């Protein structure tokens, strides 16, 4: 997310390496993430993508191997033991997937919420009782205050767990798969409760999950893959010309500091992108086409019909995309290059190709020394540059040759 003046959560080039039985596992590979005050964000990824590792670092339960992580001004890599305990009690609230880890089984719902304040030594007497009642009412479980956890349903337990996490007025609420043990209907109810808390209290909320349907309940979704952020989806609502509400979802690929980005998997499948892709730098966008030998002439020349910017329908002929009657292959220019694409969807510069080489017709003819385009956004994940990672190619290849 760009234009964020003072993010509450800020991770930069975050790396976490574990060693298991003599084998190193890199759970986070240069992840960068920024979350603004009051945002409700979901980090979505498959098992092993690094999302839970990210959350344990942000909760103060683990420390990064490299990079930086700051939450509400606290440097998580440099905190001492006493500061870490204070951070966990007052700055962040945490909701686990397993309900047994959230609530003490021998205390009632109200006593569980009060216990969080007793441990942190916040509020006493009537003030503590009032806070318990306020939170249980907010989470719509006030009538269950005297019940034991075993007497509550899974959804009710998670609502009480959210109340416990909010007891000491944290600046950030962290939730690790909060709906992982719930059915679809109950999951939606708990997520709506978290939205209600976010809107009412303004607490910054981060949910990590493998369930892509969670994205429907948040305004911003960050996809994590191979230990780094790959794409983001921003959702908004606007009125059409008839005054009706329409929901807009815009998908963004995230650039790192050396020009690499990961394309969504369905984009790669739809356009048959593999090994290499062709890039064309236009005045206001970068075109991407298949660059392998098996791509048909039409496929090599232009994007398939109806596949423009994500969520916006067909490409606009007035914005550089081929229109009716236009040649299938765009004119060769010095700004048209080739780049490598790997199996995970990464598009990255190839240092062994000259920026002067162009595609004139068939695939396999063009090359490039770097990925052209705009500088990476402030929140783009910054991976440590590889030894052979080049910078951006010169704007004028002839001048570069002369020099």
C-alpha cells in the first residue's frame, strides 16, 4: 500500500530461516509489508507460504533472522525480555485458531476476559467489570458471560477469544486462522464480528489464513507465496450512473527492488506464460505476452480478448492495447524486451541479454537486460538482490553502447 505516512505495522526485507535436522528452511524470503492505522487486512497463503511465521514474529513470539519488523514503534528484532512481555500484554492482542489456546477451560467467559486484565495489571474493580461487559456486548455474547468454554459453540468461543484479545486495548489485533475450525456459516459470522470490532474501535487488524473466501470480508488482501508478498487486492464500493452500489476489486502485482514481480497463477495459465515473456513499455503501462516458441501468432501478438487490467474488462484500445484492425504483433521498439519467467510466476530481468535485441516477429528473438517500468512502490517487498541482478536498462540503448 503506497502513500502511507506512518504505518502501524512495517516489515522490510524480512527473512526467517529455520534449521531442522541439519537442513535450512527459509520460511520468509525478504518479505515487505506495511499496514496503516485502522486497516483490516487479510494475508492469504497456502500451507508453508510463511504466513504463520510472519504472525509469530509480529506477535513477539519469534524474531527475524534478517530484515526489520516494527509494530506501533516497537523494534521487534531489538526488544529485550521485559519489553517483549509488555509488548505482548499491551500492544498486540492475539487470537489462535485452536480455541483451547485462547480460553482457560476452568474460567467462565467473563472471567477469561477479566483474567487478561489481571495479568497485565490494568483496570481494577468496577472499571474492570465494566470493560468485561462492554467487550462481551460488542461481540454479542453478553448473555453467555457466566458459561464455561465447554458450554459454548465454536463460534461463541472465538467471539469470547476476540474479547480476551481486546481486553487491554491493544493497538493491533492479530488472528491466526481464526475460522480454521469453524463451518462456513459460523466462519462468516466470526469474520463479520471482527469487521464490526475494526469499525467500532478502530483497532488495526491482521488476519492470516489459507482460506481465500476471507478476502470477501476485508478491504485489502495480501497474497503471500514462497515467503514473500506476491499480489494485493483492494476492494471498494462506488455508485454507478444509476445510483446503484457496485463492488470493485483491483488486483496489483508487487514489485521488489530489482524489478521482479509474481503474476497470479490464473494469469499464467490463461496466457500460457512460461520460461520467458515479452514486455513492451508503453506511455502508461507495460504489456506482457507469451515469449515461448509454442505460442501462436495471435497469442504472441496481443493479450486474449477480455483480459485487460484485473477486474476492469477488456483492454482499452485507446491505452496502447491492440484494437480492431490493428496488427496482431505490436511494432518493434527499443523498449520491447524479453524477460524470464519461472514456475512460481516470477518475472525478472535477464542479465545476459542485450537491451538492443528486439522481437521482430517470432518468439525467442528478443531480449532485455532488465525489467522496465516505474520504480517500486514504497511497500513493495525488497528481496536482497541476487549477485547477478541488474538494474533497469538505459532508456536509450544506443547511448549506452556509445558510452
